[in-house]
């Protein structure tokens, strides 16, 4: 192969790799935080209704899947503390929401707002707390994963 052909091949491979990396996270899920104006009694009623809801496929050997949730431990990290609520149906993680977030400064709050939706997506994809951390937010990533694992432990998942 001629040297020019090799250069073209290397450049084409680099472009394909770059496109693959940039398209890895194409959408950002919305961060679901409980509304501040919602009374605690109403939230508890919604949680109780969700916990008692079950579905079955209608066949004689169908399994009943119950929706449950638990709050993970509040994890201290370099810039604050955070905890999450994990909701599972059967043994499948259905949702992860931030239950509590305290940051020491505005920048940490902004960083958390950017990376938490990505971490949420990682947990749902992995179906576990074993997720890839976010570069530049390694403390936040670790605290998030630890809180998720704590909630999963409480749920025996």
C-alpha cells in the first residue's frame, strides 16, 4: 500500500472513532426531583399506591411484579452530600431520583446538575451500581454509585 493510502486509511479510522465517541451519549434524561410544594402525605400515598401496584400476564404461571423503592445512604463527597431513591419492579431498576443534594458552592451544584442525568442513564443501562464514572466529576460519580448500591442493598436486589 502506498504511503498516501495509509494516511487516508488512518484519517478515516480516526474520523469514524471520533464520531462513535461523540455519539455515545446522544440524549440527556431529565432529572426527576420531588416537587417542593407537594405535601408529604400526598407523596406517601403515591408511594404506597406504587408499592401495592402489581401486574401479571394473565396466564396461570405468571409472576407478580411489585414496585418498591428505597432511599440510599447520604454519601459525603468532596463537594457536598447526596442520596438517591431507587425504584425497582421485581429485580429490575425502573428509576433513580435524587432524594437529597447538598453542595458547598454554586459550581458544584451546576456540575451535579450536568452529571446526574448521565449517571441516571448509566444505572438504568447497567441495571446495577457498577457504572462508569464521569471524568471531571469522579467524587460525584462515586457518591451516586454508593448511594444507589445502598438502596439496592435495602431492597435486596
